[in-house]
């Protein structure tokens, strides 16, 4: 499909720079294909679900994966380098996006850290092992395992999405705001932002309603921020992200479907993982490994019935996904109405509750 079919104009005033407070007070647009739009709040979610429905959350935890440093090359002056880690491939290795990418070569040494705060040795050093044409590099750090984790946590910064970072710097509040209440598995570069709306109060109301909750893990990579540069969706390549669905969770979700209840994914990340783990007949299998699933209109959803998600970037893979889920015309109309009605977009913005389009 043509990528420009997924374009729309978004005024800067609609981009949220801070989350709603409390989190569950955010607005939520209810989108049922073929029915009028409804304007509700996130705290109303329990009344929109049925007892026995199952919410699926992504419990990944955002790490401070934005690293600032200098390139060290014999015979050359030091060059400032900014990298965003996006996928761990070994205890001492990460794939990362680097800027300025054109000046970095395999074999270069990069020293991260400021004022001796990186680790006990005073710095966090890495070697560029490989580089792709798109500016992605493979970094081999001098530290490994938990020691590397500790150093990254010390020297790194929360990688706020570009549409927020371009308007204000990261601050201490972001370390709390840009993390879900239930985050526990470290490894994400970006938050599963639909989950940012959940509070203890909302969880208690969902429990009282009889709505189940289950947790899967997909470590969201920095590729989620990258624009689609191709003119046709067939020419776009997704970056891989590592995910895990346990045998226990798969069994319980299959039981939900067998009872005729719905699987409700909180966020596009949990949806992509569940759909990756689902067989053609909709049965969810245990899953562990990388997924690069790219969902566009025409995709046949196997297991997910309802999706709670934030409002996404124009021409992004995520807007393509929601258009596949509820219908392109439905979502273009929903976004037009949301913009006109002052809904707040992107990571810190408002939510939508989407029901699957049934052809």
C-alpha cells in the first residue's frame, strides 16, 4: 500500500509533553467500526469490558539507553557521538543507532560518560564491531552482564521520543513518568505507552469487574521512533524486537478464548507479540525470540479482539497497525475527530480503545 495513505496533519498543540495526572484521568476515544465515536476516560475502562475478558500487558522496563560520548580514533580529533541502544544481542553487545553515523567506522572506540560517573573505572568504553548503511552499529562494551547494566544505568539517559525531546530536555520526572506501574523486565528503549495510563485504583476496579490480567514481555526498540521512508509498505523493513510469552500465559489466554471471552491487548507491542505467537487457527503458543511482524491493512488478526493504544505518528507503522485493526477509513475519521476535539497525542497523550473490524 502507498505510505501516503497513512498521512495526516497534526498541530503541535495536540502533542503531549507531560502525562495526565493522575494517569487514569486521560481521555479515551472509543472506536467501534460502523458505530459513532464515544468520548470517555481511561478510568471508565472496566465498564467497557466484560467479566472474563483478559487484558494483556507488556511488562518490559525502560532502561536509560541514550548514551552520549566521544569517538576515539588514533590520529584524529575527538568527535562527539550520540547513540541509542535498541537491542541486546549478547551480555557485552548491543545494536544501536548512532549519530553522526557517517563518521563512525568499525574498529572505532567510543568513550561514554561525563565527569567519571560511568562506572568504577571512570568511563564506559565500547568498540564499534560493525555498521550498516542505515547508521546502525554493533557495540562491544568493555563491561559485560550486570556490570554493564549498572554502568548504563549510571551514565545513560531516558531516550524520550524525538517529538518530546525536541521541545524540552529529559528531567528526573521522566524516569518515573516514562515507566509503567508494572514494569519489571529490563531491556526496552521505549515505553509501552498505553500502559502508562494504569494505576492501582484502575487495577482494583478491573479486579472488581472480573477482568483478568496477564503479562508478556516485548523489549521495545528505538526502531519504533523511525519514520517509514519507503513510498510503499512492501518496501519497509521492520527492526527486530525480542519478546517472550510463557507457556502459562499462552495456556490461560487460550482458555479465555475457549470460553468465548475477549483478549484485550494494552498497547501495540503486546498485540504484535500475541499475533506473532498465534497460529493460523488463533491458538497462542509459547514464544521466545525476535519478532519483526509488520501489520498493515489486509492482515488477518488471529487472536486479539480489542486494542487499547495511544494516538500515533502520521505515516508510522503503528498507525498502519491500528488501521489494519479497525479499518483505514474508520481510523482516519477517528483521528480527524480526535485532533479537532483536542485529544493529546503520542507517548504522554490520551488513549483510544479500538474494537476489531469484522470484514
